[in-house]
C-alpha cells in the first residue's frame, strides 16, 4: 500500500505542477497579446496625445489581467505548498 500512496502523491504533485505551468503559459500569452494591442495602437495613432489617451484607456484591462493572473498563481502555489506540506507530515 505505501507504493500506491506514494504514486498518488506524486501524481497529485505532477498535476499541480502541470496546472501551474499552463497558468504561467497563459499569463505570458496574455502579456504578449496586450503588447501586440498596444503596438497596434501606437502604429495607428496620428498624434502623441491620441496614443497616450488610448494607452491610458487600456490600463484597467491590463490591471484586471495581471490581478487575475496573480490570483490564479497564488491559488496554485498554495495548493502546491499544502500538497508538499501534507506529504512531508505523512509516514
């Protein structure tokens, strides 16, 4: 039975690590898309004031994305810590 429990713990940890990696990949992709959007605005804008106004308009969306990424990251890190802490306390 100890081998089965160890396999289960390892599987759970691997699953959490995969979820963490997928979340980070999505976060990076979101940043890349945000940068592309900002560069498109810069290229299309005719005047510096127009560029600045559009860039400022994007700030709430950027902040929302970053905060969401951070919340998901914290939840996954907490789950990883719980998993490793629980595993350390088991015989």
